[in-house]
C-alpha cells in the first residue's frame, strides 16, 4: 500500500463519506421516511462532487467560476440555496491580482463577495469584501468589471476589493425574478498580476494531500449542521446563533460582516420550519420594506431547495402577487393550491423556510404564519 501523504488523505476522504450517512440514518439526527433518506444520499453525492470542485480542482493560478448553486441543477442544491439565484465560485491567492468581469444579461441584481478561509477547507467566518452591480459601471462594450488584489493597482480607480491575507473564496450571485426565462450573468475571471509567483499547477504529493483534506473539512462543516430535525416541535439552534421553530418564522436579522458560511452581509434573513399534515396549509403574511430583491424558498432537511421541476417551491419580489394594501400572502401546503402565491412542499411533511431581503431600507417586520385547514386557506389576494 502506498505510504504517500496523498494516499492517506484520499482514504480519509473516502472513509468519512462512507460514514456520513450515519448522520441521517441513526442517532439524534435520524430522519423519518423514505423521501428524507433518499434525499440524504442525493445530498451526499452533491457534497462529494461539490467539495472536490471547490477545494480539490479549484485553482487560484488559473481560476474559473464553477456553479455551486443554481435553480435548475439538482446536483447543485445544498446548504441554503434558493430558487431564484445562480451562484458561482472561484478561489484566489491573496498575493495575486485578479480582474472579474461579466455581462449582466437579464439579471435583476448581481454581486461579488470575497470570503476568508480560517483553515484549509473550513467555512468562512468573515466577509473580506463585497461589490454589487451598482458598484460596477457598465462599459460601452456592455460589460462590467472590478479588480481584486492585495493592493489597488497603480493608476486604477475602478471598483476594487482588497484581498486580506486569509482571503480565499469568491461567490458571485445572480438574482432573477423569472429564472425560467431570463439569461444569467456571464462571469469571467483572470489573473492580471502574479506578483512574481510561479505560474504552475500545485500537484506535488503535499499539494494533493492538502487539497483532499480541505475537501473533507468543507464537507465536515456541512454535516455538523445537517440534517435539521424539526418534527419534535422544539426550537433548533443554528451555528450562527439563530434558531428554527415549527410553522413560524423568526424575527428578521441583518447578517453583518461576521458569518457562518456564505451569508451576505447586507442581507436580512428570517428562517423557520414547517410541519404540515395532509389537509393543512400554512398561511404566511409578510410586509416588505423597500429593497433590491426579496424571496422565500422552501428547503428540505438538508437545506436544499425543493425540486423546482415538480411544482413551485419559491417566490420572489417579481413573481409574488401583492394584496391591495401591499402585503403579500403566501400559502404553503403539501399539495399545490389555487392561491396565486401558493407553494408546495411536494409531499414533504417537514422542512425549512428562508426569507431573504437584499439592501433593505429597514429591518423587515416579522412574517406572520398560521396553520389552517386547506378548505379555509385563501384562494385569492385580498
């Protein structure tokens, strides 16, 4: 048997993934029902592929953006995604300087955020820098651009993010009111200054072992959180100090620059859980302050958006039909109901709900939720 460090790291990775299903099969996080178990294995496959993409194949010397979450790829639903946004990911070496550019197409809001990496593969706990579409003017060629680097290049006065020594991951976000018909942002990234460093791939035994262990660490951080078990009807404490309760939504909060994972520092969040029997509906009434974009997404217990191919599982500021007073009523049930803002859990008896508001003028009011018989649920806006 090989005694190389990369061989040892490879076996560590495979051994861990061979055991991760214990998270949802046994013990305090054991899920109920064949659907939840099947989705556990789907999540395992997603996390293995995604973790390798983000931490084994990612290359800061020759970077490119890869899809981490999209509305339409079932192998890229995980960790708190939503049904209206495309997320891209690339890694950087904070000693080098990069140009990120793109074409907006039909996006209603897009952004680029740089996060730190406390340890190889560990989830970020700090936002290094953030630029919105409004920070990056469109040129005569129809494209926007910005520069990321350890210092602002001489003579450059455009949009810039300073890369701190622990900067590592870039997340691009591209929001759509109607993602089924809109063209997504086309993102590009290139190194414009290697700062005298080598321009070669990192493929030594030590490099490969380090990347494999970073891959594993990323997945471990995910499985420290999921699956989320809610049917006991007790609040579930989350890693960022928030909690989830059933059939209610928590008071909205602003994320700020400190983060657990890849939250947005200028976003407001409100999380909750649902637990519905057949014949029940959860009626949510929400009032939205002026903001760039808001949405609500239903997740399964692995924080993955419910399958969009089999019915509606998300709603946003462009697709929601408001009431006459400007409020929005959303009706959630295991089946698809007739209300114009109805969402289906697609037979899931329990799961999660996530409201998000971006660049909100005010902290949103707490959404009000009430469980009613389906026969008493509203069927039209008021």
